[in-house]
C-alpha cells in the first residue's frame, strides 16, 4: 500500500469532517443574518454528500483490507472504517439541529436562539482540531478534542437544558419551543461525543505506532 493511497484515505476522511464544519457554520451564518429560511435545505445537501462519501470511503477501506496491509496501514484503515459511523451520526445530528433551528426561529425569542451559538462555536472548534489531529497524527490535538468535550461541551449542554426548563416554567404555553431547544442541545452534545470517539481511536493508533517503533 503506497503512501499516496493512505493520503487519499486521509483526504476523504478530512472531507467528511469539513462537511460537518460547513453544516455548523451554516447554522452560525443563518443566526448572524437572522435569516433561517433554506437552512434545512442547505444542511440536507451537505448530509447527502456525507452519506455518499461514507459509502465511497467504506468501499475503499474494504478494498484496502483485501489487498494485504502492513500492521501500520491496517491500523490506519481500521480507525477510518470504525469512525465512519461516528461521522455519519455527526452529520445526522448537525442536520437535525439545522432543521429544528429553521422551524423554531419564527416562533421564539432571540434569547433561545442565542443559547445554541456557544455550543455550535465550540463544536466547530472541535471539528477543526480533530481534522488537524487526524491529518498530522497529533496526539496533543486529539486530547484537546476530548478535553473540550469534557470541560466545556457538557457544561454548555447543561446550561442550555436549564435555560429551556426555566423558560418552560415561565411560559408554559411555549412547551414545544422549550422541548425543541432541549432536543437541539441534546443533539449537539451527542455530536461532540462522536467527535471524541474518533479522537480516542486516533490517540490509540498513534500511541500503538510509537510503541511499535520504540520496540523495533
């Protein structure tokens, strides 16, 4: 297996991450412009690209497995193959948030929408950091993704849930809005969990490769 072939796998995988980043940035852009019409359609186009790319990468991994790989190459393709479902779910969650936000925006106050943005910004940063970690096989960056999730995503998630509950108690007639906001928070938190899963696999792969080189 050539370095160029592995680079191709890396490039495809990074494209899946960049699609997630585009989905999150579409949410941020819609909020900045206060124009949410079309957000679902844009996110759906990106989700379809994610699904197509997932199938393409899966086929490439299966072909690689059948071709005879070195230990290091096998570890790389296993990380990619096992992470595909995580990135597919990440895309699903990003799409769900975009759809809920477009539906919610006309019926709620700006404060509810603003609650979403800190978490979206943080997740965007996590995606960018994970992309760097994967491209450079950088353990420090992979661990930064895990740390951001543990220290910040969970706290912001709890904050959004508390805000939704408070608004529900203050305005019982806004039950649907509060429940939708809570669902958005939960989907964003789960999105972060899937990014962490990929970061953990990457960390394990790099540590194993380093140990193998040291033993050799």
